[in-house]
C-alpha cells in the first residue's frame, strides 16, 4: 500500500505552521515587500541612495540594510522615516 503525503490538501500556512516557520516566513515576506516598495518608489522618483539617506537623516549603511530583502534587522522607526522620505505613510495593523 502506498504511503499518503500528509501535506496533500493542506494550505501553505498549515504546512509552514507544522514546520514551525510560519511567523518567520511571514516576517521575511513582509520585509522583502517593504524593501521592494521603497526601492520602486526611489526608482520612480529618481532618488539616489545618497539622497534617500539624507532625506531619512541616516547613513548609507542603514539604507542598505533597509533595502536588503534578506536583512530583517530594521526598526519601525527606520521604516517610518523611509516612508516619509518617499512621501508615503507606514501603516501597520493587527488582523
């Protein structure tokens, strides 16, 4: 008799939860999305990294951490400054 795959029919969230990585995966996806949105806005408005760092009143290194999708060590304060620097608001909600 064939062994059935226990994950067939389950959702991705169910699978990630069973593996114990759901929250981490969500956090990484959120950070990647925010980094992509900031980068897209910078490109659209032709804002250089040097100019963006000045607008955020931060260093180029801090901006590079923000734009690096794999770097999760970004504070809410940094995200809020980045949003203001590109003329946007940062909105975070519990759902």
